C-alpha cells in the first residue's frame, strides 16, 4: 500500500516526511499511456503533491508547472485524504527532440505554481521560477521563497530496462527557525546519502525503511501516516457540466455533425460518451 509517513527528530526541531507511491504512479502511467520521460515527471509531481497536501491544512492542493519547453507543463491535484490525480500537457515523445537526458530539458524555463484551497473565496497561490526542472529542487526553492522554510526534498522514479516503473517515492526534510548549525550540517550529510534516490526507494520499498535509513542513529517520533491513491472524482454528469460551458455555437456545430460526442477527463483519461440529440436538446 502506498503511503506517507511524518516524523520528528532532534527534539522536534526537524520534520521529516517520507512517501512511497509506486502503485499510484503505475496507475497514472497506465491511464495516460505515458512515455518514459512523462512518467518520470508526473510520477514525481504526483508524489510531491500528495506529500504537500498531507503537510498542509488545506482541503486540497494543486501543483502546476507551466512551460514553453517541449513537455509544456504538468498538473497534479491532491485532497487531504491522499487521493491524487494529474496529467502531462504534452505526452508526445516525438516532439521532444533528440538527446533528452533530463526533465530540465523538457521543462526549463518554466514556473512552479502552488494553489491551496482553505475553503475561502479564493485559493492561496504561490509562484516561483524553476531552478532545475527536476521538480524536487524546485519545490525546495518554493518553500524557501514563499514560506522561508529551509527544505531538503528528493523525489525518485525507478524503471527497469524495459521502461517499466518499479518504484516511486521521496522525502521532505524541514527545519524550524533557529535550528543550530551543527544540526544543519548533520542533515546535509544525511541528505548526501540519497543522491540516487530512485534506486534507494526501489531497494528500501517502504517509507518506514526510508526514514530508518536516513536517521538510523536518531530517535524518530512517528506522528502520522496517510495512504496515497491515484483517484479521480470525475463522473459523466460532472464532465457534461464542463462540456456545456463550451461556446454554444461551437457545441451545436459538433453535435449536428456527429451522433455521439466524446469527452475525456484530463486528470484520469476516462472517456465519456453523450448522445448528440440529448446535447442539442439541452443547449436549445
């Protein structure tokens, strides 16, 4: 079962969050038929979005990368119960170009936007420029820029030789203001042990093992856990509501030319079909 764990260390001066999201990312890859680079990108974004929602007191959180680079961007949304969904804007590998070896080549330059829903009139939104396009470093920069919280973040997706996803997950480490320099130096040493985070998640398998690997010589206080699932709240009625927001003349033209209208949920790639006669009755 995919899940997130939170813990505290160093007399509660350090907060740690660890997640394994392998099954969640596998379902996203299957639903969207993602190429390898898209799978890597969305896998990381789904994981961090679920973690950030878990860390936040908001009802839901949306993490979006917008870019003019070949992938064009991606979006993930998670509620407070670990239900996450998302998509890549351009999943056409043939448009990416040659010699692609990193996500940065497909997303830089770009912007990272975080929107939190606190059940207010408008969601709280923060924006920062991408620094690497590898997502983990960009999220760490966001926390520093927007919340002045020193943050270490690592996200991984591990694939076998055939391109099948074998593991996904990551961690976030945050320190409270005024934390001693000796603790910060020690945390840097611990983070340096996870340079190959994708293989590490594959080897360790669980968030418990990841926490124990990072802090094997420290007493950890596990504070909470939450499951993660790839799950969308779309339905035929909800998608119909979206469909009816299209310009009436355009929708009328489409419905008049074909007997069935197909609409696709961008978040989970579910396909819905509507009788054009029913659509015409509604819009007329």
